[in-house]
């Protein structure tokens, strides 16, 4: 999981947002059942990369799903990150 996250972060930092999303999505697909909170954090990173790509509709739908999952788990960090990303969408 950490290798994919590191590669995703590197790709995002280099402006290769599509590639970053691909690596982050691999984490979610593989580890969500075992590590739901970590995967919620990754989903928030995916949403942030959609925002960077100016794909606001994709970001918005992912954020809303992530917010619902975070609320169901009472995962406050996930709720906070999702709301932060929603704020970014409303800024643009």
C-alpha cells in the first residue's frame, strides 16, 4: 500500500494527476475492506487530484460518497478532508 501511495504522491507532485489517480485507485480497490479509514484518506487524495484536473463533477461525486462513508464510520479526519475538498470546489 505504501509503495502505491508514494508513487501516487510523486505523480501528483509532478502534475501527472491521471497517473496519480490510477495508483491511488489501486490502493482503494485492494485494501478498502481491510483498511477503510486509510482508503478514505486515499479517496480524498483522488478527489483532490480531480480538482487539480478541473474535473469538478467527478471530484464532487467522489467527495460526497467519501463523506457518507466517513460519517458512517464516525471517521472525523475523513469528514474534515472531504469538507475541505468541497470548499476547494466551491472556490473554483
